[in-house]
């Protein structure tokens, strides 16, 4: 295969995603924790556990005529009800669509964050699906849907490298390491920032993939998001802000799975409230939260858990109405304020207060 650094996050990622379904609500109602129809082929929980992680970058050899594909991705372009690294971290979904064909398919999938790999299509062709999870102290870090557990293997985190190589030389070494471990010097490799759908074994993007947005920047002139390489102003007080952010970051929408159908090295959890903007939409739709003219989320009623992953570009300000129970969960870069006094209760505002006290010598 001709190596192209355009496939690697370190140089210039090919950003890919899948489109959200055209019909139906954007997110399921609050309280929906699993699909209404359970997976028909779900095995007993003990059968869905796969062997403990292999410490080294070592994989079973593919068959002589197998088509191989290595995928390295930071995250998926859909959110899910399944939590692969605890209830405070966002788990995303990437779909691997196996193309029709006669030859067996061998896939290695390395994720840079908690992810579920949803394997669809001609799954009978898959002879082996090897996953490498990121460091995940509160869960398996990754899971697979759609395959017999006997076909899935797991490597330890960072066994073959990370989804974020820092230099081109590190990327070179990682490519060589993975090719050697897969015993496939000419196999296809795909490195992307985010995935909606990837076809296997061709490595081509699936239908409805499109570029996703870049980072968000805040300054004196407002808030800007990088879209197609150019800054675009966004208005955080826009009533449609949450919906637009959800579509920008998760164009493949929400994927709901029966937790009993997840193949993983350890049990997964299920979110009470979906992560990130999907969870914010659930809470707004349920009426337990409102969105004010200043772009803050007002907690109007009780709910079990703040949406996971509200850090970085996903941070938000929350106002807790008097008498309302504070939801569980971590606010990270987000802030929670007392609705009666305006005082900071939790999150980034607490860190800023502490920093200010340190600077003033108090």
C-alpha cells in the first residue's frame, strides 16, 4: 500500500462521519436506556466476555487468503446508550460495514477514546476482529456489536501505539508495528479523526460520510468554530444551539444497543442520560431543563445524572433552581451556579475561583 500521511491525525486527517437518520426524533426520550427490541442473537453475559487483553502488540495470524484492514480512529460520529468507560465519559460508535465477497476479512481497530464498533453487512466474512482500547479505568474502553465473541480479540491499551502519534516518525513506527503484528505488509490502513461508517475490507468511507467541524475558539469578538478550514461564528444563545451542536459533533446520531449484545473484556454500563449534547437534548425535551437567553442551561427539575463528556468544546454553564436536587456526575470544564445567589457550586468556575485566590495570595 502507498502510505499517505493525509490519513493520519498528526498530519492532515481525513475527517469522516455518517449522516443522522432522516426521519424520527434526534434522540430517544429521557429514560430510554436500551432498545425496545432486544438483540435476537444475544448470548448469556458470560459468553459475551472475551479473553483478557494481550499485553504486547501481538495478534493471531490471518489466513493466507484474508483481506486485512487496520483502522485507527480517535472517536465515532454517533453517541450511544452504552458506557464503555463509566458514566462520566462519552462513548461513541463507529460502524464497520463488511462488503460482499468470498475471501475472509481480518480487521484491527484501534480507538483513541471509549468506543463501540458496530459491525454490519456481510459479517460472516469476518474471521477475526482485533480491538485495542484506550486507557479506560472505569470499563473495558471498547466493545464490539454484531460478531460472535469467538471472532473478537483485545489488546492492552497502547499495545500497538496510540490514536494520537505526536510526530511523523512516530506514525511511521506505528504503521510498521501494526503491519508486522498483523503479518500483512501490504494490508490496507485507514487513520481518521472520527468515523461514521468505514467499509471493510476496502477501507473506503461508507455512504453519507462528510467532514465534521473543527475546534471551537472563544474571544472578545465571540465564539467561532472551524468549519471546512475556516472560522464560523456561532451564537450560544440561539434556541437551536444545542441541536446544531449535536448534529455538528455527532452527524451519525444515536445508536441504541442491548447491553447484552456487547462483546467486551469487562461489563459495560448503561447511561441514565445520554452523553454530551444528546443528553442535553433529552433533558430539554423532557422539560427538566430549559435554555435561557444567555446560553445557559437552567435545571428546572430532578434528573439522575449530568450528561457525560461536557468538557473542552462541549462545556456548558448550568443554573440550579432553588429546591432542585443537584444531579450526580462530573461537570469537568462545565460550571454549575446557584440559581438564587449566582454563586459557583461546582465545575470549572470553582477552579477559576481557586486560581484567582492563589494569584491574589489569599
